[in-house]
C-alpha cells in the first residue's frame, strides 16, 4: 500500500513537471513573425540581407584602406575584416530591426 502511494506520488509529480514544462515552452515562444524579405518570391531572413549589405560595405572599406595605405598597418587581416563585417551586420540590424 505504501509502495502504491509512492508510485502515485511520482506519477502526479511527473504530470505537474510536464505541465509546467509545456506552459513554459508556450509562454517563451514569440508572438510575432521573424523579419523577412521577399526576394523573387522567396523569403529570406533579414539577417541574411544585413550580412550581404555588410559584405559590400566591408569590401568598400577595404578599398579605402588600400587606397590610403592603411591596410599594411592592420596586422591580423584575417581578424580585422571579419570583425568589420560583423560590426556592419550588427549595426545594420540594430538600426533597421530593433
């Protein structure tokens, strides 16, 4: 009899846990759609568009750096340009979608 009560108590605790987890998952979902653009009929997330524009801006900044002779002073180029691209991506995202 005591064993049956213990088993029943575990089952009720499990039900409460599942209900709490389900409620938490339902409350943590977003209420709005993700920002996206329709490009030729396909929807692309906005972060891809921000990343593409950031790549173009990074290329333009590289040309400016080469023209003024600053690129030779930027030592780890493999870090400088990805960080510059990330800066442009996040800045564009914050300006247009926050």
